[in-house]
C-alpha cells in the first residue's frame, strides 16, 4: 500500500489538453477494455514510449487469472486431504491410480494453458 501512496504523491503535475472526438472515443474504448481510467491510460502510453514496462493485461484476463489461482489453491487443499487419506489407507489401489491420473490431467491442462499464453480466459 505504501507504493501506491508514494506513487500518488509523485503525481503533482496536472496537465489539461485538447483532443479530437475520435481520439476520445478510442481512449474511452481502450480504458474500458483494460479497466482503467483515462489518466492511467495516458500514463501507460507515456511509460511505454519511455521504454518502461507496463502491464497490458485486460481486466477480464486479470480476473480469469485470479480465479485460476483460487481454483488451483482449492485443488491443492483437496490434494493435501487426499494424500492424508491415502497415507491412512482409506483408498484402494484403483482409487489411488485414478486420483493420480486426474492430478496429472490438471497439471497437463495448466501447462498447456501456460504454453499457449492464454490470457483471455478462452482456455479455462
């Protein structure tokens, strides 16, 4: 949170400028896609022009990634419970093999998604 405060304090300069209506419409569309306001959009354009890295993830992609992390954490919790039960000999060998296969499937899907670079949520 401290970074945000420092960042806001460093923005002491206010600029007022004129742009065409088509530029406004384009900027508003981009702001909606990325889930940011016009000031942040302009700051990102300037940072990009200055060679600074800026996050270009859309709001939807961020939410998809956040949901995926949540789901993976839940799966991890379930795996821990399964391992505990396996160690206590609650499962048959068939059930253990089936669980192992499902776990491998989850890993395969995650790795494929990472390899494809899907950030739009289409491969979730």
